[in-house]
C-alpha cells in the first residue's frame, strides 16, 4: 500500500514533468495519476499536491471494512481528461474517507463508481468542467450508505452532486451554489437533510 504523509507546512507534490506535453487522456492531464492497484487497500495520501494528471487519485477498489483508503487534506488541481472518471478523484472505492481536500479546475471533482460506505466530508470542490461529486451506478447498481456532509461545491458545469440508482445515501449540510444539485436514475434514494 502507498503511504504519502506530507504535512501542512511540507506538502508532497505530484506533477507532470512537462505540463505542456500532449495529453494521454484528451484534457489537462499529462500523466495518468496516482493509481492504486486492486486489492492494495489502506492507502493513505495526506497533505499532497496532485496536478496535471488524468485522474489525480484513482482509489483501490476496497470492498471490506478496515481496508479502505484515506485521502485527507490534499490539493488536487488541473486534473482531467475525456474519460468518465478523469478529474480530481475517480474510480471504485468502499469504506474510505475523503476529507478536507481542495479540488479545483478539474474535469470532475470526485467520481465514485458503485462506491459504498464512504465518508466524504469537509471538501471544497470548485470550478469543475462537469460534476462536482458524482456517485455512478456502474454495472451492478449505484453506491449506497455514503455519508456526504459539510462539503462546499460550486461553479460546476453540469451538476454539484449527482447520484445514480443507489441508496440510501445521506447528504447533509453541504453548501452548493452556482451549479445544480441532481439526482438521476431509476430508484435513486438520497436523503437531503
């Protein structure tokens, strides 16, 4: 597993060697990003700057309690491409914590495929070309039992929060403006408190 343990005063930077190079993903991304392998659970990235990647952080796909990833207090910027998971954070993930991150100027902020039992708390997601936070349904239904609270999401092109065909998910205390809050797909159960 990967442990990136920067501090507030000494963040760790992941960036492209040549930000002007041709993109492998049709967007601002110039390298693939931090890609956790399947089964590599309990990865932790904190106090890092991740920029110019196709997907800044692609989670491990953890599916069991205690094996999720921790993504805390990072800045993810200028990440993205034309793929559905390209942007700040994107991929399959369960039982994980995504908190206190600042994500901006990415094609998408956070896109989780069939993500369940995640805590997505106190993030600032802004200036995304597409969706700020998206729970995708994937091939076997949408995510469920996600706790999404106290995030600030604004200036997103298509939606602030979008949830597809899953649930129940709890969305509480988020501030969403200059964008649209969307719930789409058949059977999507979302609590907005």
